[in-house]
C-alpha cells in the first residue's frame, strides 16, 4: 500500500542558477539507479557528511510527499529515524525537516492511525504535507526506506572510503542498519 523512494540531489544543483533554469537537467537521482548512484558517490564533491536528499512517499497510489516537497540534508539520519524513535517513545513528534525552517509533525490519533504533517516555520505557515495514515504500516515503510538507504551506503563503502567527520566510525552504515532493526522490533509491538 505504501511506496517510498529516496533521491539524492545532484552535486552542484542550485535552483537559482540560470543554467539549471534554462537547460533543464534532473535535480535528483534515484537511489535505485545503481549506475548514477555509483557516479554520485565517486564524484569529487561528494562527502558522506552532507547528503542532500529527497524522500517521496505514496499511500494507496496517492502522493503523500512528492518530488516537489523540500529536500534536506541527511533526512534519514537526522529527521526520519529520530522521528520514528520519538514517536515510539511519546506518540508525537515535532522535528526539523532537513536544514530549512520546516517542521515535520507526527501525532497519534488512536491505536491505528496517525496524523502526518510537514509545515513551514515562517508565515504564512504553509502546510506542505497533511495525511492521516495507518500507524504501524507507515512506521514500517519509513524503516524500510531507511534500511535501503543505509544498505546502499554500505554496499558502496561510503564511510569506509570517503573523507568524513572525525566522530563518524567507518562502520556507521552497519550501526545505522542495526538501529533500524531495533526500531523495527519496537514497531512490531504496536497494536
């Protein structure tokens, strides 16, 4: 019922750059496109510290988060995975979405449903995403997307072969996959 995809923003993309505006080129590459993903990780400007991405979600063939939604830095690491963990702890979440002044909110409506919002933090506080979704399925699909992302980074040895922040271990992808598994076990316990 759900479909979730991760797209990586192309290196050097600048939405205000006239060259990008005049000569349309794709802004994102799918995590499923292995040849482009390899080029992306091999690019001289790539660093695992700052992975700008876009995550799309469909539910029952209807767009929940589309390609026109904001992209963000490290959305799996800094937004979605912490949101799942916080939701499991408190049944509500308000977390920064990427690096823009945008907030993602998730609130439990009952044992079965949750309210999912992405809203601007500035006036007029536009609601970018609003959906009522089945709680357990939604959390599971978020973890599926996160696991796919971390497995791709592991397959391409991103943290083993690229320069990275000093505090990030070389087996970071493995650690994050383990974290996904822990969260998945907690989701299974939901009604």
